[in-house]
C-alpha cells in the first residue's frame, strides 16, 4: 500500500541512503557508488566536493527525480518507492541553482499557485525574509508586479542574485519538512551570501536540511559535513574536524579561503 503523506508532513524527517548506487542509461560506470548515510531528524547537513563528484545526482535521487539503480532510500523508515510521487514531492522544498521565472506575478511565483489560491500576506513575508524587501518597496505594484518587462511594461527583471532569493522565498512559502538547497547562492557575492545564510539558519528550524555547496565557507553553520569524491563519501565531520583532519576538505578550504579574503577585502 502507499505510504500516508500525513504521517510525514509535520515533523522533521530522518532520511537514510542504504547502499545506494545510480548509473545513467548507457553509462559504463556508476555515478553514485554504494552510498550509505543518514540525514538525522532536524539536522543541517552539508554536502561538498568538486564538480563531477556526484552531488547533483545525489540531490536528484533524494528529491525523487531519479530512482536508485540499486539500494534504497527511506524516509522515516519508509522506502521512497512506497510514496505516491506527488505526495513525496510535498515533503521537500528544493532550491536549485537554475532559476526559471515565467510571466507570473511575484506573489504567484512564490506560492506556485494562482492568485486566488495565494496567501499574499504570507508570500510577502517570505519575500522579505529571503532578502527582497528593499526590491519590493521600490516596485509600484509591489508583490503584484509581474516578472517580465518585455511583456508587461510595469514588470520587473530580476538579477541573478534576486532570482536566487526568489527561489528561497518559494521554499519558505512551501514550508516542507525537508529543505534541499543545491548551490543556492551561486549567483551571489560573499557579502550577500552571508546574509542568506542567516536566513537559511532560521529557515531550518524544525526541519531537516541538506545543503550542497562548492563554497566551503558556507558549510560552517551546518551540523555536519560530508565530502563526496567519485560518487562516494570520503570524509565526514564538522568544519573544524575536517580542517584538522588535513584531507581533501582542508585542501579545498585553503584554496578557497585566499580568494574569499580577496573578495571580502577588495
């Protein structure tokens, strides 16, 4: 029988990857190899690693967009395959790096619903929490502003950083028990990024969250960090523990902290 959504919607879930492998059709090798880890209830877990390590594939597996080739993913002990797909999607608020906005108003974009089904007070609160308050205050039509200037003369265009914040507002509005942020600050400079992390920490209260990043400074506020390499998890610990361990994480952090300083000092 199908798993009941209501049993899982109102509390931070535990997610278990149990010996999960994934291979793309026609590929010679697995992208994810025998991966096992637990994302604990209410935990803020960071997933780091160089491009091609398998981070994005792992996220797509977690979000139910791909199914494992072998092994199992469980939510609160229930295999993901036992959920109806649309029910499973309701458990997750994802923020991906590729942002697509259509011709809707800001309010509708945040709620993912039509105007009549949108709680505009809540949508505005989420936009402000995500750091778009100043932008809203400048728009004559506020939260009703449409997102395409070419089509709507009173519309607005969003910069990369603003579009990123809009996706954050959507995740806040959806308020699902599992938050998945895949490189959510890729378009932001370090200063704007640090503001988002404060918001992010507030967003995570009472939720379980997975945060994927290639910028390691962002992982400091997470409870635990997993480092992926070639489809496997090779290091695990807090930021301090991994820096002291002197492995791949420490090397990546050293390389990055020098250009971080430059951006901040510059």
